């Protein structure tokens, strides 16, 4: 699958395009792409946020327990 290189509408081989024209084209293309996005509902956003926060809390607790256990093991070995 080959990627198509975006170019300004007036771009010709070997000529430079005005940076303001390029920026304007970029902004217009970005707006067009954002209109195509299917945005999540607030409910979907909340559910996904709580899922991420729950996962982070579980992983933090797990890593905390492992860290505590390893530190106690090192203390036992070194004392």
C-alpha cells in the first residue's frame, strides 16, 4: 500500500509554494478530516475513562505489592 504525498493545489515540480498557502491548505484539510471523525458520546467517554482509571489503580497496587515484597527480600538477604 503506497502513501500519497499531499501537495498544495498550485504546487509544481521544482517550485516552492508560499508557506501561508501551505498552512491554509493544511488547516482546511484538517477541518475536513475532523468532520469525518465519529466522536464518542459522553457516556462512552466516562466508561472508557473509568476503565482506564480502574486499570491504573489495579496495576499501581500490584506493582506496590511486588516492590514491597522485593524490598523486604533484599533487606533479608543483606542483613
